[in-house]
C-alpha cells in the first residue's frame, strides 16, 4: 500500500491511460467495420482517404501498446516501486495521442482535436513526472 500512496498521482494517471487506450483499442477490434466505415467518411476529403484501413491498424496497434504498457506499469509501481515502464507507457501514449491529433487536424475536425488535447495534457504531465 505504501508504494501506491508514494506514487498515487502516477498510478492514477496510468489507470487513466489504461482505461482510455484499452477501451478504445478493444472497441476497434470488436467493431472494426463500423469504425472503418465511419473513418472512411471522416477522412474522405483528406490525403488519408486511400489509406484509412492501414492507418486505423496503426492507431489500433499504438493504442493497445499504450494501454498494455500502462497496465504493466501500474503493477511495476505497486509491487516494485519502479517507474521505467511507466515512462515508456506515458511516452508511447503521448505519441499515440499526437497521431490522433494530427488526424483530426487533417480532417479539419477541430472539436475532435480539442478533445484529444484534453487527453494529451495529463499524459504529457505524466511524462514530466516520470522523466
């Protein structure tokens, strides 16, 4: 319990990333066709229009890696009082969010881009805490 109280901020942020990315990744796996259909329309007028499926696969991969790393980092913090995986989880999560932000900006979905920034702020804060 002491490891949790000593690292509560970091662990809570890692829980946030685990929930965020694993839920999103699992949703993409379960409803691949629905996500792909919606995204094809979303990116129809962008340079991404011919490569939505491959980009969705890349985002899915990045989200799952981010979520899994964050989940493993929680256990590392609690049981080993160590943060090396947590730093990598935060860094990969930040890159994933930047990819999503770039996509929203390309699609000129500025409201969607603003939403991603809400996730990016605590994620970059976690990078700061763990570096």
